[in-house]
């Protein structure tokens, strides 16, 4: 080993999750409203739409989390 690596315990003690979710910081209000109002459209289809309109980092998990929090 060339240098001392941080242990998992040290990392876990120092790590803090972001206080905001991806959809809150990355999506415009009109896009968020469309996602919430079209709850009958599946997350996979929403992700494909978001990729098409330029949100390449959208995932099904992010959309499902966003919907659970606001519906």
C-alpha cells in the first residue's frame, strides 16, 4: 500500500447525505408538476421522456422516490 486508506468506519462517520433530492434541484417546476400529475405513467416511461428532453441522469429510483415524497 502506497498510502493509508480511510477506513469504512471513518468514512461512515464523516459521510452526510445531501439534504435535497435530485428532482428538487435538477428539474424545473413545470416538469415536476407533469410527473406528479401523470401518476398513471410508469417510472420507466418518465425516465425515457426525461432523457429525451435532456435530463440524462434521471433514473427510475429517483422518480419513484420523488413521487413517494409528494403523493
